[in-house]
């Protein structure tokens, strides 16, 4: 948990930063019960750039997708998988975010030698 908690903010920022928002968004994980962590859940909070704090339920589909991918890649940084199959993860994303996710996946694939099979209907992903 500690490793994922430390990495998720950096990964989410990488997925959400742009020229107008060079720092990107903010995300963090907290335990609901620090005394008995195995008896309770984990709270995941993601704040996209230029947005105020909201529950995850109130984020758009694209914002939820980026937050989910940040969590996936944070877990991957702790326990790497040899390959990913990502099936239409870009369905709820606009073209700008498709490019950000695509660039991030390419960088992770190159740096961490991750193999990805990406299924997408959007040409901008390739």
C-alpha cells in the first residue's frame, strides 16, 4: 500500500499535466481505518486540473478513466506484470487525453520494458 500511495500522485500528474497546467492534477490514497487496515477499505481521491475536490462518483467518465489508469500503473510500479491488454480504455477520453495516455503508455513500455496490447477505435491512440 505504501508504495502505491507514494507513486499514484506522480503518475496521475504525468497523465494530467499540460502546457497550461504543468503540474497536472492531484491524487492520493488513504486507509479508511489505519488501526485495522485489513478490516476497512481504501479511499482514492483524484482532483483533475482546474477542478475542486469531488467524490469519485461525480467525476466525468474521462476523468474516472485517467484516475483508474493512474491506479493501475501505480500498482504496476510495485508488482510489474509482463504485459497488459488494454481494451478500449480510451472510450471515454477526448483526443487530448487520448494523446496523454498514449504517450504515457509508450514511455512506460520503453522505460520499464512493458509490453502492451491496446485495442482502440480511435486513430489518435496510435
